[in-house]
């Protein structure tokens, strides 16, 4: 029995088991569901034991549990690969917008609707079928590489304890590559691989002037106005070409290669349609010299997320306000250090705050960007596996979101490979999240081929 035959023969069992897992409301951000997150970990661990994984453990953290499983290759010299994913899910409100109970998965044609179908239980689950299909096709009692699964329970609430979990179990997780299945493809008929995700850091700026609001007739134009100062400060954050003006902001940015730009350009991107999906935006905007896709995938940004101060209620109130506030976020790309950007921003604000105004800057959390070169042995091996499953060329994308991938790569000292088959239309984090069932099966097929490709490519890399 070859790989596609095995997957088709086990299709009904695969989806029946997946629905059982999806029915557990493992919402990590809601303390009322923390028991369900644990129940989700225990269910998945039991399933992995049932399908034959010799080692399965629930790993405790200071927060919510992760699941670790290992299936050693018969050859002790074979490469090892870690598959990362998460079993926690987002909250489901507003409930009234769902077609079904979020935790009662519903098949609607080729779609499976329910929280976690795409992000990330469905994408984690196709690896379990892929391992079985690989061994069924080869007749071997073990996969050709050592397969390790690490499925955390706090990704949707910031992976707060994940770096420490990685450091604690670093020896157990030693590997030659890390497969991430928590990303998306360009479209159902244009398969693609993500090669990087932007990072993120945030800051809040508060500017203070007089000790109290002042009558603008008596004092306006004679004392500094914090809102004027804030408007000028934020306007100065970008130049006329849309570039961020923080000193050194671009110094460490990993530039796009000509090959990447050519491959991005081959994607069937309709900018007018994209603008419609962008809240009905009327025109593209951004750093001069880059396309829209390059801007959202591979260039860093500074965004003003909110600003407030003074009188905002009904009617007029002619004052010089005592304070002004703004929230700013920076999307970062490979090579940039969030701490360095935070310090640059802090210094820049202080230097550009006018006399008579006091600035307070509070920086928020940080997530580092990650990147996988398209020519690396591991990426090319995964590309071949996906092309075998889809029967056509696989292109490359990046993503604008953020996750714990940089911690995985740094702590485990292994390259990242993104094998995700979600779609932008999957409505992850929104009501009526769905996964395309044929794509989950294609994911299992690609995963089955992946282990043979890695067995050769990583041994010789």
C-alpha cells in the first residue's frame, strides 16, 4: 500500500479522531478552561500511544502542559527532526456568529468547521497520519528519521513558559531540523512554503506638560501643548519615503535576495482585491521601493496603534491639555534585535521631546523574527516532499505574524522548516474557523514524504 492509498483508507478514522480532540475547549487564555487544556494534552498523549509512538510524555510547565513524543529511527545514526505545534486554542466569542457550537466540529462539504481545525490541532494532527503512512508504505517498523513531536499548550497566550521548557529539555529535543506546522499556503491551488515570520515589539509613550489642563485663551500659544508635541513626534517617525527614522533601525535587516523577490512576484497577487480584504482600504502605502507583499512579509514597520489626550467628549472644551498618550508597535524582520529597537526608540523620543514636556516611555514584550533560507538543505527537502504530494511546483511566501519560532531555532540550534497548509480564508482566531479537509490529507501525504527526504538531505548536509 502506497502513501496516498494508506491515507485514503484511514480518512474516516483520521477525521473521527480529530473531531474528538477538537471537542475539548482548550482555551489557554481563559483560566476557566485551564483544566480543558490539560485534558487536551492528556487526550493527545493517549492518541499518540495508541498509534504506536514508543515514548509519549506530558511535560509540565509553570503554566499549562505540553506534549512530547518520540519515535526513534531504526538507524541510530539517522537524523532527528522536531515537529512543533500547539494544542491550545483562541477564545470563541462572539458565539452568535458561529454556524455551529465551536467545539462541536461540523463537516460542511469539504470544510471542517470548529475552533482549532486550522490553528493548530488540525495541522498538528496530520503529522500523526503522515508518520503511519510513511511506515505503511515502506513496511518498516520505524520512520527513516527520529521523529519528535513537541506540542505546547500556551501558544495562544504568549508561550510565556515555552523558552524555559526548551532549555529544560534541550538534550531530549536535540535535532537536525525543526518543522513548524502553524502557517498557511498562498491558496488551495497554489501551494507554497513560508520561509519567515516577522517579530514584534511595542511601546507606550506619555507626554506631560502643565500640572493641569489650562484655559487656552489665557495660556494657549504661550506654553508647550503635549498633544502638539505628540503629533509632531509621531509624524516624524517616518520620512517622505515611508521609512522609519529611528537611528540604526535598518542596520541589521536581512535584505531580500533577488531570487526571493522574483519568486514573490510570481505569486498571483491581485492588489485591488487585497485592498478590498484590507478593510476596504483605498490605496497601498509603505516603504518606497518595495511591493506590497515585500512590505508585509520582509520589511520592518512602525505603526501608531492609538493616540489620545485632552477633551474627547461632546461639545468644545478650549484647553491646553496636561498630557498626551500613544501606543506604537514595531514589526521586525530577521536580523533585528527587539531590545536594540526598544532602546533606539527610547533615545529617539527623549531627543525629540521639546523643552517643557516630559516623556515617559514604557516598552512591552518582544518576539523575535525568524527566517529560513530557501536554498537550505532542509527547506529544499520539504519543498520536494510538498511537490510530490501536490504534483506541482511549490512557491515561497513569508508571514507577518509572530510566534515562538525564534526561541526554537536559537535554543535547539537547528534550522526551521515551515510545512503549513492553512489558508488565509480559514478564519483563524475568528468565528467559523475552518480547515479544508482535502488539505489536511495533503498535509499528511507531504509529512509522509518528508521523513524520507530528510533522511537523505540532513545526513549529507
